[in-house]
């Protein structure tokens, strides 16, 4: 076996396999080694796709046939709210689409998808060591990386011109070089499991019991990513191709903690059962043994994601929050940006400036992303009226910006970072403004006992849907109007004398 390569990829899952595959397709003479730790992939989070991630898979990777055969089509995002008094599922306020989604998106079985991508990369001519764990990386010169890994009980080394870090949360390069940062301003935890025996929201039995509720939409609710929400937390419910259902809880430690208990799966079920829609779906469900996981603190990033000779893709560059399922969007962007750098470097061009710009753009994009979408969002997650404003505006701006751009200018835009640059900065400022206002209003509503005042009895179903064309302006306009209404109501609320939320504790509280 050759021990010298053009490129070595650490980690052969979604981001690593995509990078290797597309590099081989675009530049067939490239000698690529993929080193993957896991013998087989198990199921993991990253199951629900957004429109940018799906565009990356369908139009860049061109794996639509695989997605259609082995995964489920997703029908948008649907949110369910409730208050302390209500126990009836049909009374829970609902925010979502009336018709099916306009652009393709999927509910993924990541074990199947990642295995398929890695298989394609190997068939395209990449070499694979598996199971093999990378234990050391040294950059002797920008032209020469030396990688050490354990494979079949033997320590081996390989050299390469370029290293791609696709090791996910392990973020090998960022940690080794001291670029890894934990984002303290968004103190969120997550717990998740897959369940069997979950009731189908579109079943005959439920339609018989609640006919008006069942007929309120013209699309299935079950294929959506259904979110149950409360102050400080939200749960995702994602159906999978084999009939299992992924259930996850994400929460802000300042506002919520998961009640104690011996077993994480049982604690998760006990929590979801408190919501009428959760009870409807999970009453007879059981967690699948050995398929429960938890992360103590979700957001982190690398201050530098590339230099001459190396780059980070996917979660090895950073991760923020799963609320809008954008992990694979960012993986697509960092993979494409990395591909540009690598091909240039392998063709003998100087990429030092491009690498520095990519790191700067990534940091700008990440910080704006956090401030405009997530900073203190969990304060208003459980208030239907406030979250409806965010739903219309967050998704409206997502479609008018990132979704439209990657669909219209695929190659160029996929390799840029969303929210970076001048226009991105202006949009991020508008988004940060309403995000800040909504979280402030939520605190005032909470203090005044008016939080969630429309959490029951409302059905806000969007007939126009979301599309990256002129129709999206109407959706943004509706969002701005809804924002104005909550601002007018806020005039009737007493001012806050001190913040309601406690400061973020440093340690994980799972
Ligand atoms: C709670 C939660 C929910 C999420 N939900 C969504 C969602 O709904 N939609 C979405 O788009 N995104 C979601 N994400 C984000 C998504 O999971 C990630 O963005 C995505 O999985 C990243 O893929 P990756 O290939 O970069 O990393 P990973 O999938 O983590 O792959 C890393 C690979 O590197 C290998 N590896 C690690 N260390 C080594 C080593 N030393 N040597 C060799 N191999 C190594 C591992 O074995 C693994 O195969 C979620 C994230 C979290 C935390």
C-alpha cells in the first residue's frame, strides 16, 4: 500500500466521505486516503435536512436516487405549543405548512447515508483504512503532513500534501492547534433516543377520533420534523425509514433541566408525555435499547478552519444548534470551500490568502448565525405567538438568502459561508434585532404571567409555503406584520426591573 498521498481525510462520515468523493470526481488523479475509526456507522443525529443541505446532496453530490430509495421525504417543520391547563392535543396551537414542501428535503438514516457516501468514495478510487484511529498529526512543512494511525493493532504512518479534518465533534486539528472554542453564550444540552411503537399522526385512528383536526391540513403531518416546544426547551420528532422515530430534547440550562431518573430514555419519554401531542405519539412507545445519547454543551467552533496544507469540514469546524437542522448545510458549505482550496493547492497555487479568508468568513458567519438566530432564543421558544414571528422571518430570510443563492448559483454559493460578507451583515443585523426583541418580550410576558397567551386554539398554517422566489417576500411581510402586533401588545406589559433568566452555569447538568 502506498504511504504517501495527495490528501488524507480524517473521518469517513458525511463530511469526510463527501469531500473525498467530490475531490476524486473533480480531480481523478488525486491520491486520497480516508481513515475512519468506526467499523460500521451507527445511527446518529443529523437526520433532518434543511433546503441547503438537501441541495448539496441532490444537486452537488447527485445522490437523489439513493435518498429517494433509502430515506424518507421530509415535509417541512411543524411546531406544537401548549400551556399548563390544556390536555387536549387538538387544542395545541400549531405552526407549519398547509401543503407539501416545494423543495426536496429528507429525513435521513445517517448510518445508511454515511455508509453509501463512503462506499461511493471508495468505488471512485479513494483508499480506506477502517477501523483505524488517527492518533497524531504533525505538519512538518505546509507541503508535508505526517499522520499516525492505529489499524488492526499496528501503528502506521502516512504522509500527504493536504489533511482534511472531518473528525466531527472530536475536531482533532482545532483542538491540537488550540483553535477550538466553546461558545458560552448559548448554554444548551441535548438528549436523544430512537423509539419503536410511536403513533402515526396521520393514522386512521386519529382521524376517526379528531376528524376536524386531521382535516385541517392538505399534507401529512407525520413526515414533517415535528417540534414540541416549551420555555427553554424543544423536542424534535423525526420519522425514519425503518419505522423507528428519533426523539430528541434540546434545552437551555438557564431555563430548564431534565428531571432526574435512572434511565435517560425513560426520562426523555416522561418529559415528552407531558405535552398532549407527545402523549398522543409516545404513549405506547419504547426507547430502542442502546440507542440513547446525550451531549453536555452543544455549541463550539474553531477560530481557524484552514491553512496551507489543512482544512476542517463539517462538525470539525464547529456546531451551533439543531433547531433549524442546519448542521448539514454548514457541512456542505465547508466541504465545498475546502474542495476549492485543495484543488488550487494541488495545482501548485498559493492558497495562504484563501485559507485565511475562509477562516475569517467562517468566524464571521458563525458569530452572526449565533446572534441572529440563537442568542437567547430559548426564552421565546415556548410562546406560540412569538415563535410564529420567528418561524416566518427566520425561514423567510433563509429562503430569500441561502436557499435561493445555492439553488441559483450552486458551485459559487455552496463554497461561501452564509451570513458572511456585506449583504449577509445587513440581513444578520435585521435578524438579530427581531431576535433580541422577541426574547426581551418573552421575558416581559413571563414576568407578567402572559407567556404563551396564544399557546392553545391557534392553527397558523401557511398556504403559500416557502419557495426561493418572489412569493417569499409576502411571507417576510407577514412576519413583519406579526412582529408589529407583538410589539404593540408589549406596550401593555410592565417593564422588567431585572432579567428573568439565571446566568449560564458552566458545567453540564445532564
Ligand atoms: C443534538 C444534535 C442534533 C442534530 N440534528 C441535526 C439535524 O437534524 N439536521 C442536521 O443537518 N444536522 C443536525 N445536527 C448536526 C449534524 O449531526 C452534524 O452537522 C453532522 O453529523 C456532521 O457530520 P460530520 O461528517 O462532520 O461528523 P460526524 O458525522 O460526527 O463524523 C465524524 C467521523 O469521524 C470519525 N472520527 C472521529 N475521530 C476520528 C479519529 N481520531 N480517527 C479516525 N476517524 C475519526 C468518526 O468515527 C465519524 O465517523 C445535530 C447535531 C446535534 C448535536
